[in-house]
C-alpha cells in the first residue's frame, strides 16, 4: 500500500524554559516550549518534585492564559462611580505617586488605617514583611475564608496538617481514606497518589456527600450528611478504642496521652503538670515517678495517675477513655445524624484496624529518637488519611479536623511508613510558631509578625477596652485562634466602621466583589457605600490584579500585574514551599517571556512603594533602598544571617543549601536547575520526623529550625483549655458575657462534635455545597478559551429524590433560597449524591463585562454563584446580635453550613440565572471571535 | 488508499483505566495543546470568548452515572478519543483516501492535504472520535501523537502520547496491543479490558479497563467483625486492659 | 443527524434528476430537438444542481475531485464515478437527441443504468453506516430507488408508470418509517454497550465533556418532537404521493403535471428532511441524546 510519508520526528521547539506553573496554587514544574520567542506548548517537568512530569488541564492551558484578552494593560484610575468599570489609563509614575500619596500619611500617622489583604498570595512571607514594616496590624492573606481550620487544627494537634503540610505515604499505604476533598491544592500529587494506590489495588474510601472526581473512583463511598464528619470520626475512635485497636506504644512515646493533667477544680484545672523548666510531666513506668516527657530513657505510662499536694493528676489518656468510650459515640448513636448505617461505620472501623495492625509493615531502617533510644526498625501502619475543606469549611471544622488527627494518632499512623508524612518545614509545633502581633506604632514596624498561634488569652489582640485591634477582629474572643486572619470580614467591618474606620483598602489577587466573598451583592454595596457627605465609606481602594476581574471595577487605582510567565516569583521555605515528604524544596518563577503590556510584577511594585516611603526594613541606614526589585530581594534578603527566601545554591560558590551567604548568581542557578531546588532528607531521617534526632539535626542544618524541636502530639490541647478556663471565670482576661458559654462549649481541649448554629434556619433543610472543578481555578479559568468550553456554566445538581419531590427535570429552573437570599437557576439530576444535598461548581458564574467576555457569555447568563445565599453573619439572635458565620475557634468562614429550600420555578423571562447585575464596562474590551493559535510555522 | 491494510505490524493504542480516571480533563487539554501546535492544522475555536464557544478537540471526557440494582449510584469518568479500530469504517468510507490506517502501527490518520471535509468518516465513526475543524475545513482526529511516539527530538521517555504523559492519575496507558506480552496487553488480560460497542464490528484497538466492584465493605463485616471485639465494656475495664497491655512492652 | 439543507437539496434533486435521466435513457418519453433540450436541461439542472449543492457541505469544496479516487472502497467515491459517467453518457445521448434527432439506444440504456446506479450509490452512502441504524437497513436503497423511479416517472410525464411507482414508493415509505422507528432499539446498541458499563446497572449520561456544543452535537444530534414528526409525515406523504397520484388520475394537463411534479418534489424534500432529522447517530448516546 502506498501511504503518505509523514515526518514523525518534527522539531518540537527552539528552546525549553523551565519555570513554575501558576494556573493554581499547586505549583507544578513546567517546561515551556518556545518557538520564535513565543510560548508554543507547555508540559510538565519530569524532574520536578511536585508533579514529576504530569500536568493538569489548567497547567496545559497556561498558553491560553498568557494570551488571554482579559489581561490588564496599563495602570488604571477610576473615572466613573465605583462599580461602573469606567477607568482612564495612566502611567506608572502617576499610579505609584497616587498610591504613595494615600499611603505615606497613613504610615506616618495611623498605620492601622491601611488594610492590606492579599488573597491567594504565594509571596506571603514578603507581603507580610511589607505590611509589618508599614506598621499596620491589618494584614492577612486568604486563609481565614479558605481553610484555616485545617491548618490550625493540624498545627495545634500535631504540628502540621494535610494540604501543603504533608501527604500520605503513597508508596506504602494500603488503605486511604479521603474526607471532604474535591480537588485540593495538592492537585497533581493527590491524583498521582491515587493512581499509585489504584495500581496496587489498595482500597480508597471517600467520605463526601458528593460522589464525583476522587470520590467517584473510591472503592467505597460514604455519602455523609454535611457537617457531621466529627461525629463519624469520633465514632470510629469509639469503636477502635473499645476494641483496643490503637497503638499504645506510639501513644505513650510520641503523644501527650501520658501527660498528667490537673484534675482539681480551680484555675489550674485541666492544665498540664510541669516541671521547673516548664516541661510537661509523665509517669515513668520504670520508676513510677513523674518525669519530664523528654528525659532520656523515660517510658511514659498511659494509665498511672499521680497525686501531689492533695491534687490528683490524671494522664490525658484517662480523659480520652472517659470521653470517647461513652455510648454517645457508639455507631448506633450517630448513624442517623451522619446518614451512615451503623454497620457501615463498624465495617470501616474494622477495616482500618485490620490494615493498621494486621498488615503493618516494617522497614529495616535504624533510627534514634529524641530520648536517645535507638530503634532497629521503622514500623508502619499503612492506613492514611487526607481531608480538606469539606470538613474544615464548617463552623465545627476546627474540632473536626482535630478529631481526624486524633484518629490517625491513635492508630499510630502519623510519620510512619504507610501513614501520613509531613513535608518540611513541617513538622513544626505551635511553640515554634510566633504569637500574633497587632500593635500600632506610627512610622515604625510592627513588633512581630501579624499572624501567629495564640497559646492562651494573653495572646489575643485586644486593646485596653477589650476592642479588637485588627479590622477583621482576628484573635478576639469571637475567634481566639484565628491564625490566618479573617479576610471575609474585612470589607464588612470596614464598611461598618467596626471596630474602627479605615482609610485605604489595599488588596491583591482576590476577587472580593464576586466569588471570594460571602453575600456578594452586599459586598458590592459595601464597596460602593457612601457617607452623608457623598464620599465613599471606604475612601480609597487600591487593587492589583493581572486580569479584568469583577473586583477591578470596585477599585480606585489598579496596579496591573504580570502573568505568571512574565515575572519573578519565589516559592519559599519561609512561606509555603513545594516540599515533599522526603525532601525540602523551593522554586522560582522567572520571566520566560517579556510582557507586551505596560504592567509590572506586583512584588516589585510593593518594593517601589516601600522605597518611596522609605519604609524601615526596606531602607539602608544611609536612606538608600535595599532592593531595586523583587528579583533583587529574592536573592539578597536575609531573614536571619545566612537564611533567605531561597534555600538552594547559597554561598559564594552556590554550593551551600539551607544556610549560606548570599549568592548573586542564585537565580541563574535555579533556572539552570529547572526552576527549583531539592534538598533530600537523609535516609533514616525521613520518618518519625518530630522525634527523629537525625531529622531534627538535618532541619537545623537547613535553617528550618534554629535548634532541634522534638515535641509531643497534642491529643489534648492545653491552649484551648486556657481559653476555656477563662470562660469558666478564671484569670483576668475574660470573654464578654455573650460569648462566655460558647467559648466554654467549643474550646474543649479534646476534640468534640457540636451541631453548628442553626438559629434562623427553620424550614431550610437542604444542604447546599460547592465543589471546585478540576479544570478551573476559581474565577481565573473562565478567561481561558480552552477551559471555558469545559465549564461554561454550572447547573445546580439535585439528588434524584429531591428532583422527584419537587417535580423537577433536567433543564428546569428552581428557586433556591436561604434565610439570607434567593437565586433562580437551572437544575440537573444527580443520583450519586447525598439525598439531602444540592451542589454546584464553584465560581463559574461571572459578572457581565468582566474577563473580556462578551456580555451574553453563558458564564454571565446561565452561570451563577451560590455565594448570594451565604452571609458572613448568621441570622439575628433574640437580642438582635448577628454572629459571624464562622468557626468560633478560628473564624474560618463556614461556607458549607449553608441550608436552603428549593422549589420549582418558571424560567426567568430572559432565561438568565437570577440575580442578575448590570454589566461593568470592560477596561480591556472583549476577546476576538475565533482563535487559531499556532505560533510555529 | 482507503482500503484497510490486511494486517498491521503492530497495534498501537491506548488502554484507559476507568477505575482510576478522576475526570480531570488534563488529557483533553494537553491533547489540544500538543495538536494545536503540531501535526496538521491547529485545533481552532469559534466564538472563543462569546456566547457559544466551541472548538475542535481530539479527546473528550464524559461522565456517566450507573445505578446498580442495589446500592449507591456510581459515577464514572470516561475519556474518549479515536480507538484506532482494526476494521475502521472511517477509513473505508473516505472518498479521497485522506483517511488511512498505517501499516506499521495501525494508527488511523487523516492526510489533511487530501481531505475534502465531507464529514463522512465522522458519520461512520460510532465513537465520535472525529471532528471537522471549522477554520481549516478538514477532518481532525487523534493521531496517537504519531509525531511524538517516534520523535527523535524528544527524550525516549517522552515518546508517548501527550495525553498519556500528562495524565496525573496514570489512568492512560500506551503500547502495542498486538503483542500479547506488552504491558498494555497484560493489563487488559488482568483487568478484563473491554471494547466499546463491540456489536459495531469495528474491532477497536484501544481498550477500557472496567471500574472495580464498589461499595463492598459492609459485605465483608463477617470477616472483619472479630477485629472489633471489645477489650472491655466499661471505661474502668478499659484502664485495666491498658495496664495489662502496657506490661507486655 | 443535522438536516443540512445542502444534503437534503442534494439527495432530493439528484434523486429526481437521475430518476428522470433513467427514463430518458430508456426513451420514456422519446424526445428530440427543443423539447429534448428543455427536458434534458431540467434533468441536468436537477442532477448537477444536486451534486453542486452537495459540495456546499464540504469543508474544502475546491478539492472535491479528490473524492473520485477511492472507488474501490468508498460509496461516496463510487457515487461520484457513477454520476460523472451517467452524466457524460446521458450527455452524449442527449446531444444525439437534441442535435441529431437520434436515439442511440445502447447508450441510453447504459446511461439509464448508470443513472440508477447513481441513485443506488447515493443510498449506499447512508445505508452502509452502522452508526445510524435507521439508515443501516436494506430498505434504504429500496426507498431511494423507488423514490427516484417514481419521481423520474412523474417528471418524465409517464403517468401510467408513475402511478404504480408512486404507490410502490409510498408503501416503501411507510415501511421505512415503521422499521426505522425501531431500528436503533433493534441494533442492540445503547449507552450500556457504548460505555461497556451496561452490565453494572442502568447507565445515564451525567455531565457532558463540555458545557457548550461541538461539531459532533451539531452534526449528529438533532431531536425532532414526536408531534412534529407525525405532522410532517402526513404532510410529506400527502405531497409526495397522494397529491401527485390524484393529479395524475385527472385528465392529463401540463399544469396538473407541473403541480404533480412540484408537489412530489416538496413531499420528497420533507421526507428527506425527516430522513436526516430523525436519524439517530449512536454517538448521541454518549451525550445522553438521540
Ligand atoms: N461559594 C463558595 N465560595 C467560595 C469558596 C467555596 O468553596 N464556595 N471557596 C473560597 C476559597 S477557599 C477561596 S481561596 C476563594 C478564592 O477566591 P479568590 O481568591 O477571589 O480567587 P480567584 O477567583 O482566583 O481570584 C483571585 C484574583 O486574582 C487574580 N489573579 C490571577 N492571577 C494573578 C496574578 O498573577 N497577579 C495578580 N495580581 N492577580 C492575579 C484573578 O484575576 C482574580 O481576580 O473563594 C472562596 N469562595
Ligand atoms: N482545580 C482547582 N483546584 C483548586 C482550586 C480551584 O479553584 N480549582 N482552589 C484551591 C483552593 S483556594 C482551595 S481552598 C482548595 C480546596 O480544595 P477542596 O478542599 O477539595 O475544596 P472544595 O472543592 O471546596 O471541596 C470541598 C469538598 O468537600 C465536600 N464536602 C462539603 N461538606 C462536607 C462535609 O460536611 N463532609 C465531607 N466529608 N465532605 C464535605 C464537598 O462535596 C467537596 O467535595 O482547592 C485548591 N485547588
Ligand atoms: S495543579 Fe495544574 S494548575 Fe496547579 S500548578 Fe499544577 S499544573 Fe499548574
Ligand atoms: S488525564 Fe487521566 S485522570 Fe484526567 S481525565 Fe484524562 S484519563 Fe482521566
Ligand atoms: S474510533 Fe472512529 S475514527 Fe477512530 S478508527 Fe475507529 S471508527 Fe475510525
Ligand atoms: S472528511 Fe476527509 S477524511 Fe473524512 S471522509 Fe471526507 S475526505 Fe475522508
Ligand atoms: S494520543 Fe495524542 S492525539 Fe490522541 S488523544 Fe492522546 S494526545 Fe490526543
Ligand atoms: Mo481556598
């Protein structure tokens, strides 16, 4: 046969430039193939620790993001009213001097009048450094509305959490249980991990009201009632404890289960018995004596009590037995509320027990623990867990996250082969984290970092009158452990002037007038609210975005950012690095293409602002600026001598890692290395990290710790007990009366489950959730010509039973209402769904005029946000007070507590999802009609 | 040349694991990216930023719900591209010879410079594996990345289809299904790989690995229950058990 | 299937045109000179016009000639050849009739055969498609041929032949609709076999691979409401068969003859619209549509 000859070896590209993806926060390594100086094709970098060559849909679509017509082109100054989208283009000089004009005075007189909040910022160690030197207490990134429950719950319990803090031991685990995850930040690694498990035929259990994505491939699906995971987990704990299927050796050695707790009524009740050095005491089984937990050779007893001066001290484990063996936690007692048959709960508990104990694994690897004892083997309990916002974005999420960690710890599966493993710089106990700082000192920097982990009431940020020091009221009695701030409260508090008025709201990379806010319509009103004198209640709003998002229209001054292929970035060990469980790693982005617009990297703009204001920290003694731009900062900034943003290629010759002098050639070395640096944890140091002397020493050498920090897992949280004690009336820091009972109830030092506040929800009985689509990143994906074809609109998915009950069919419209608002949207049936839950994809709905889309784009006509139904405040209490719709411990926004009612509705007259908003004027016009994108010949 | 070869030297194709695919669309977009820049005309998009966007894709991921007679409904993500059928009707219907099946590896390709865009091959394909590019007016289909798998400008590990290289879950496998000893053939044998619409007589080369049985955990309780025998009924008894057990360490 | 106007026009017109050429080739009626010129012009307008229309749905009409290369395997190619041969032969035959007043019988017979073959090959383009069970029936060529013959006879003014041929075509049409309506079911192809998941339970299409549309949906998925189908079938049947027969039964008049032709043409066009619009491509199953 004569078939055409084709060239099966065409040239692929002129050059490959290796950098880091930022189509989401997972930060995979990418090979950018260039042709004629243009981006031709993007693939995963095989050498990269995060993605090892694979790439998600968003990553591959990056090419459509850097050519998106929605890219901002020039600084903008608002000319129409806020929200109109009417701007004039200005020069950078004018932009910078306008910003400096607003900011400098605040810096010198009242720094707290600047609120600087930064969304999904990957340069938090830098932006917080800026804010600290500006002197405002009002800084945070988006963690408060994202997943602070997960982060803080993990750190308070075991010095790290799931998410970016750690990962299952994908290579060894035999049973993997996933709670409340649709996609997560660790997007590619989770998929790779699931793939590995599946290839081995190991079991995956998915706990999620919705059976899609990861949960669709789970071998067993637990379609739990939203908000009841804590109940389910505590029941598993009940069953496992009762059957003795817990790792007593592990508990006695590595956790505070044996630590003695004061049992006498009074101001000490529930606090640890400590020695003169402040070290918690345990009873040593060998001597029967109370002994510091870390004394070499000590064998902590889980069972013995200790009387001293007439006061009984009981080990934490006694308190746990008392609490969790109680029949309230029996499967039969929780089954109905969780929507999981008791037999299923038992079967899952039994399977966990079987795999953890009957299929234990041993690695022939010697290691020495912090007490000096050498172990000849590493014992693995190959059960692993992972969880994310499904459990954390509820108002009982903090305690639920704690419960899950306690479950893993009881099984002895944390930091052992086959279990959950931390990624450096974690593990890191609370003690190694700062406490929050909120002082205001005009012209001077804040005394310490804004955000931290309170150890007790003394660390709250309250002024002498008990008022919040921060605009978001973080670290107050309303949410004492709000370790990430409360970005979702900033605009509403600023609009209400409560706790005080601010002058300038400065935001970066957060679409606050749309998908990242609760009560979207209300937020738009707050941003445009005026005083009686006609001036805006929030006088100045500065915003940095790279694209024409909904938020752009609500700012007075726009500082247009570059796209991720056009700038320097630094994904640092000081921040949220790209580490793996067996390696520390960091990465950069660098300009693989030059911007074709008049835009600047935001971090460099911050440096310029700082230089213009001579901010301390950015200025040399002689008054000259320390850094000319962000690249300069990345290379030459030192947090402590020898420790800077990047850990690799330090020292004059670039041969030092972790600690070392500044290397002016560092960025080039990163680029040559593929845009990242990996420092492997030595063998034998890679498990048992919190207690493994070899790991601790390595971490010190890397600059991760200043000194070894071995610690015990905190099954029982003493800081929580301190807040609870205050609420019981002890100490001079007292909660206000209206919060006293709540603090008492929710600050239980052992994980509990409680029903979230349902006041005002009478008649609203259906749970309403959102999930992230794997191929879309919040609002960014929509401007992408390829991705928007996949998710151009979002129906409300309704379970079969509710479809029947309400006489609905695919394509019908339904009115969905909550105590707070209503939307009218198209519905679609889904069978593999909790029978009392509806859901939709997150952030597909768009405002007309945004993102350079035509106004009749399906995202704007059919797509919708569930956010209109969610309020940042709960319905009024009997005294008229409205409490935050947040976790009472951390302030985490309780997105998934939403309860709704649905009814069939006539299609809206214009067949558009309701509510509709008038279009904003696009500062960048709209995109072209057709696309034929090939850069090579 | 629209006659099919009597046989092909190899049967290169994909094996797609429905038990592992999480429906992330990574393969879809990676395919779009590679094939826009490489073999043949770019895959164009119409009304790219407007009301009715659509474009040419060579690989798409569907999803299906399966309601078993008993138990929970299941959701299955289902990627689909050309199956490089042995008896490819798309080849024999082609009036121009543009569609052909390669003798050396069985890849079904379109020679775009001969194609008149009549669409008949797409009509004849049961799987929806061919799309007529609206800008170029020629038929596009999965090339099995013929310009990657032998490409000497790529490192050897990368000589696999773009979609396979990118799949984060490892749900896509590539190899010679004509060779019973190849990894893919073994996988198919082990996991009961199946054909789509076998009744069409197309003899697809690509195979699908069916999802493993689901929601079985409760049925195993008989074996599992002994693991949960209580060590004590009361908290007091529990502490006693604790003491006894700790003694053993 | 998407009822593309170009394809409907093509099959309708060329069917009639080649039907007419068939009869002309057989010398029914035997015409010469001006009359021949007019009637051949009509025949060519229909058949060539139809063929031209068919190129409108090509992505690359300028390369249409490529379509002749694959006569060994492709029905579309064969159709092209048959059409070209039929048109050339009948062209010569027509020259004889118009300019030389000759009837070259053998040539006519050959031309008639190729004309019929053209209709047959056209029908085989559809019939061969297992992907469209409604077309993948032996009845499809029967229908195309019976329509071509009946229409040709009407156009050729062969009332005596036309009436029985119309009756035959009408019965074929009814049979075709009846069998067609259950063809997909009988084919055994369903979402279960399409996905291989049928053994596990009932399969339902959930999210499509994209929220917008695509070539496949535009080309293959077209849903006509049942009510409309019933109505259109009645209209088509009446126009294609009932009215022409009635008109032909009346005493002959050119006007009625013309009306019969137009009515038949319109009826066949509607039938062809239904032929496409109702045809379920199995690819629709993947999208939960038919
Ligand atoms: N209903 C509901 N709402 C939710 C959630 C939910 O689950 N359900 N989840 C919440 C959570 S966890 C989060 S994190 C938020 C996320 O919400 P946002 O943080 O608002 O996320 P994005 O929509 O991605 O918006 C970020 C902005 O950054 C801009 N941007 C993108 N790249 C760059 C860049 O390189 N430079 C600059 N300067 N800007 C850039 C984008 O254009 C966009 O305007 O949404 C929250 N909202
Ligand atoms: N592709 C993509 N990746 C992303 C993002 C994105 O927008 N797109 N966003 C990033 C961001 S900012 C974040 S915060 C992460 C979040 O990543 P995820 O934690 O995966 O966030 P969600 O998509 O909100 O998924 C929450 C899941 O929890 C389930 N759920 C809700 N309530 C409950 C409950 O009570 N119990 C249980 N068990 N499950 C429940 C929901 O059904 C849903 O599956 O993803 C990050 N990664
Ligand atoms: S998960 Fe995807 S979008 Fe996120 S960084 Fe990795 S490749 Fe990029
Ligand atoms: S990339 Fe892999 S997991 Fe994702 S949709 Fe494609 S086959 Fe499935
Ligand atoms: S899947 Fe379709 S296009 Fe591919 S070879 Fe088979 S019939 Fe042809
Ligand atoms: S569209 Fe092209 S490849 Fe397909 S049958 Fe027609 S000519 Fe052949
Ligand atoms: S093999 Fe290549 S062309 Fe085919 S689906 Fe995969 S990426 Fe696309
Ligand atoms: Mo988030």
